[in-house]
């Protein structure tokens, strides 16, 4: 059996949160899409941007309470609920500082 692991691997293990945090990773992906870095893989820039922006909008809608996600996607809802709790805790910590 063969496996394909996608991610940033060792590239993100060093350098601090500004290089390894979710925001930094998402910015790199967005920049890579815009610079056509994935073209060599046969992936169209516009399709990737549509996917990226669609996923981003879905998450923002959910966090704002405007979820349009089919309830049958249980694990997606569970992940988004976890994300919502993390963001709420982060915001509380920022307010306490």
C-alpha cells in the first residue's frame, strides 16, 4: 500500500509561530496559488483559488453563525465547533492581556 502525505512537514518545524502557525501556512498556500507554483502539478490557478476562497468563506460563515453546511457532515461540524472554541478562547486570552 502506498500513502501520499500532504503538508509542510519539516519546513514548518523551525522558525517560530510566525512561520509555522495556521495563518502563516494559509498565507503561503495562497501566495503559492497566486504565483502558479502548483501549475507543475497540473492544477489550474483559478480552480485552486475558487476552492481556497470557498473553504475560507465556509469557515467564516460557520464562525459567524451563518452555517450553510449540510448537517449530515458530522465530522466537519465537529471540527468547526472545535475551531470555534479555540478561537473564542484565543479572543478571551487576548482580552485578558
